[in-house]
C-alpha cells in the first residue's frame, strides 16, 4: 500500500468569503466544489475547505504548510486581514511563522533551509 496524498481539512464558517484568499494562496483558480450530506466542500489539489457553521475554530495549529517564499505568503495573509501570531523566526529546519488566516484557522508556515 502506498499513500498517494494526505489532504488536510480546514473548516470555515463561510466558503465564499474566503475562497479568493485560498485560490491565491494555493495558486489554483478553479477548485472542485460539491456538497456531501448537506455540507458545502471545496476541494483544491492539496486542501479541503469545509463550510461548517457550527464548528468552533480551535486555538491550535490546523496545518503546517511548507512554502518557498515566507515573505510572499506573509504579505498575502496580512492583505486579507490575517493575523501574525509568531513573526518569522529561525528554527532548525528553516524559517517559520504562525498565523491566523482570515477565516480563523491557525496555520504554521515553514520556508525550509534546503529547497
């Protein structure tokens, strides 16, 4: 058995409000949209956005995203009213920051030392 992919889920209260942000972040203009058991889902190549009106967004890191340009994603997050929780800092694996996306999810970004 081979794992072909691991696709994290992020819960948001309103998909349409946050769709443009994720299209830019993930560089995917036309994700697949569908409903499953009455729940609206948007499937990007490597991320599921799930609209969950009753979901309380938890105060923990929902996902770690490895990125090639931390400054570029930092600007995008701030332009969409995201919040820096931890400014970029050097760690053994590269540079990391922790942010709260505009939808409330907490994400850790890492720009690796070796690319």
